[in-house]
């Protein structure tokens, strides 16, 4: 579903193992005023790194509607939107 084999997928995992980066600049490089840290709670729909990597790779490859992507992975659209914006 991601277009990657197991070794390629495993090679990408270390890049997501570090805490989620805080993105405090916009696309033009200007500093944002509303810079918030994203954290993963224990009851999160995507609690581990492997699931988060799978989630974003499938989304980027297939580019489905957020509602459809959320339904396929058993979460609501709000959580799906949050993960897409934080992981992409």
C-alpha cells in the first residue's frame, strides 16, 4: 500500500523515532506566531512510529479524501487531519 518494500520502510523509521519536530516557520520561511508542540498520547489512534509512518506514506501515495483515509484506519477525520499536517 505504500509502494515500499520492507527494507525501504525500515530505513525510513529512524527519521520518525525522534520526537515530533516543532515547525515554527511557514512555507515562505517567516516565523509563525502560533507555534504549538504536537504530542502523541497513549490513547492515540496511531500510538507507535511504525503506524505513523505507514499512515503518512499511504496518504501521500494514494492521496485519498481525509474521511476515506480515516475510515480505512479506524479513526475520525479530525485525528486524520491532525496527523496529516504533523507528519507531512
